[in-house]
C-alpha cells in the first residue's frame, strides 16, 4: 500500500511490518502534548586566571546587541574570577531579564530565562593571563530539544499555552506519573508537518511540535533489558540513565533504582534483548 503524507510520497504497510519503534498498532488511543522550547544553558570555565583586577564577559543578545558583565576581582584564582562574574551578572539590572549565573569551582553555569533564543558568547577579558573557555555548545538547548518516539514520558506545565500540557522526559519519574509512550502516526516516517523534513525513521519530534502520546493500545518498542520479555510480563520504564539506557526506554526486567514498573502496561509478545516487540497500554 502506498500513500502521500505531508506532500512526500511514502510506502507503508497496513500491518506495520517491519515494526518501527514508536509505531502504533491498530485501534490505539492517543493524546497530543506540546514539545516545549527550552531556554539555553551555557557553561564557562575559567583557567589560568592569576592576576587581580577587572574581569569582563560579553555576550551577544538575539537582537544583535552586546551585553557585558564586569567585576573587580582581588582573589586572583579561577574560582574567585568566576565568583566575580557571577556576582556581576546576578547583581545587574541589565542582566535581570536575560540570565542568572552560578559558580562551582570556577565553572559558571549561565541559565538564560527565555526559551528558544540563542545567546552567543563573544569575549572575555582579564588583567592577567586569564582564559575563559566556553564549554558545552553556546547554543545548548536554545530552540529546544527533540523528543524521540517510543519513549515513556510525563506531563508538565506549558508556559507558552497553559491549556495544553507539555511533554517531559521520564527522568526521575515515579511510576504513577507516566502518561504513556510517544508514537509516530501510522505509516508516518517523519514526525513533523514540515514537508521539507526528510530525516530517517529514527528522528525525534522537534521542539514546538505536538507529540502524540499513546495511552491505550499496542505500541512497538525496543527491549533494552538484559533478558527477553514474556507475553503479559511487566514493562519496566527507564527513569535513570545510570544503568546505561536512555530515559523512557522499555525493559523486560528491572534495573535497580533505574527503572519503575509502568502501570497498566504489559508485553504482548516475547521480545529478545535489543529486539523490537509490542507492549500494550491500558487506559
């Protein structure tokens, strides 16, 4: 069977074979959740800052203008230079609507306040041999993060539109907070209404997209556990990546404190380790 979706010709199979992770079986009920934009977080690391005096950092705002923070440092260490900039940012009226800063051992974390915007690091100056190295891409989280299919998730408040709940990762979630598994619409190989999106089937939903979350019916997922699943066996959802799996993935077995048993869900099919099988969700 062939069809046209989002102006892109595709071929798909009525029985969903071969199975694609996050593909729903028949008669699945789903709800839409917003994948929210995220605010940028940047980290700056001070090294070789061995001279007292004024310390300045400058960023470029989304409108192209520059914003600086300057403080006088008498400590002549990496940590005190970072403290100086932290105090300058957090004590500035000009920065109050832009970002907040925190420092741990000479590593600044700059948490910007507005979602979906890019704040570029421009320069750093110190009276001595100071070096400030931006670590983590300066656009970290700017514009939001993609959300993969086939993952357990929870609902969160949506600052942009309180009437539509936002999607959130299962990281740290209690079993009772799991709302279902993110799915791709039947036969759809790309997860956005943008016809230019031709990424392969492993793509995730871009930030700001509406994401369908299945809560009643069968869904294909990958068993990332250490044993094969059995029919009607429990589904263990990963809520902590310390065990080596990704948040929201499904297992046939528990992994210490890294998983919770997903409520009202079970494996429909025996599924080998690292193979795709079907789980059934009940509302």
